[in-house]
C-alpha cells in the first residue's frame, strides 16, 4: 500500500500530516508487574506498572503518550522495545512477534528500534569521546567497512542533528544540555532505525532549547520516514508534534484519539482535566472543568473497578467502583477510543 505524507505547519501551530495506515509496531495485551517487598517477612506485592495495554504505532506516525508521573509511560516505552520482558502480552514489530523469534533475529531487529532518553547527560558515557558514543552502534552492527567510513558516517550524523564534525573528539561535559541531547539523537540515528521511543526528550532542557530539539525531531521524522512513540508530560509539545495521543492512568490507557480531536473534545474525565490545564497562547491556563481530589492511588493496591473512580466527579456508584471499563470506540470512524462508564458528553 502506498502512503502519502503531506505535511504543513505554520510558525506556531501544530504540525499537520495526512494519516498513515500501516502498523509498524504494536503491543497487544501487554502487562508488566514488578515484585515489591513491603515488609521483611511478608511476601512481595506486585506493582502493576503496565496493565493489559494494546497500542499500535503506524508507519511514519508520532504517537504521543501522556499521563501523570507514575502512570507507566516509561515502562510502556521500554516494553515496546523489549528492553523489559513483559509479564503478559506480546510485541509485534513489522509483522513479527518478538516473543517468537530467535535471539539472533531480535539482535538484528534492534537496529530498527532505538531510544532517546530523558537526561542527555546521564545517558552519555562521560569517559567516551563523541565519536565513540555515536559510532558504538555502527561498530556493533558492522555498518562501516573501514575506520575512515565510520568517521565519515559520524561526521554526517553530527551535521544532520545540527552539530559540526569538529566536535567529535570532545567529551560530553563540554557541551550544553541541548547539544548533549543532539548527540543522543545522533547516536539513535546511527543504525538507521525505523522506530524511536522518545522518553521525555526535552523535559531536562531549558525552555529556550526545547523548541529547537522538538523541531529537529520533527524534521528528522519527515526526512527519514521515522515513527516515534513520544512520551511527555508537556501537553503543548505533544499538541505541536504528535498525530495521535494516548492517555495513561495507573498503568492503563484511558483514552486514545487523533490529536486535534483529543484536545478539542476529551471524553474521559481525567483527560478533560489534563487538557483544560494546558496554557493557552496567551500563557494563561484555561479554567479547570473539574478539580481532582487527592493523589493517584498506589499501583501496588489499585482500587477496584475503574482506577480513576475515587477522584472522578462523574463516577457512578455501583458501576465505576466495580467494573473495569474497556477501551472502546466512540464515533463512526473508530479512531477515538475511551475507557469510561460515563464519558464527558
């Protein structure tokens, strides 16, 4: 199936793309539970970091993943890459079930799946030169026949991310945060990936630098045909960059929709609060439609039924506190899905 990817943007508005249809990577019924010992003599409890999530990222798509701290976003990102072994469920990459392939096949596929980390300093080895950091993947996957070819590839990658080749022999501490993140992006690109998990890639950067890095990621996505899972708590960045957005709460996806539809008409009460807290162009927050009470429950002891019901102003007693809602389509095209017994009209 042929795909077109027409893109338009203005100076401040969100990026607009035609929809892609082919699935590149998907998680199906994926869960990850971590044993946590709460007492010396007591058996370990299970922390349900991700609980029965199904999501797909399409070819050349940016899927945003948002939610409060502790909602399971980063764990889910690592499950997409098989950096964590799932407790249940499976990961399918380009039609291949990653749980059913050999170790050699998985190593080969890792070339096509990379990650950009949150902290651009701690993710770089402080003792390694920039050329060594960027060339590491090239060496592992034998992508250069000679040392000269390797150096040329590193120089081209640094140029592609907005740095100059003459920085190759410098150390990470000699760079600013934004420059270090560009090195991290160059390292991810070094093996010619198709899919990149971006785990809060701009949250550790100064506000003045964030827009530059976001625009770089957008340009690379367009020029190289990349797909991103973009994890962020900054909804303004998500609104600018992403095509669709998934909202997580306590290990589950509670809403999934095209970006514009989600920001204009959120249907889950939790999403409604998140979206109404996004600052407007004038810098002022919108009036909150709902005020949440309390903190999110512990994933060690999630409440019965819908995990959001203790904080939800639309909760239905006898239903929301007993039955776990399924992520179901609303609307004729099935693109907008919500897990709620009493969604926002």
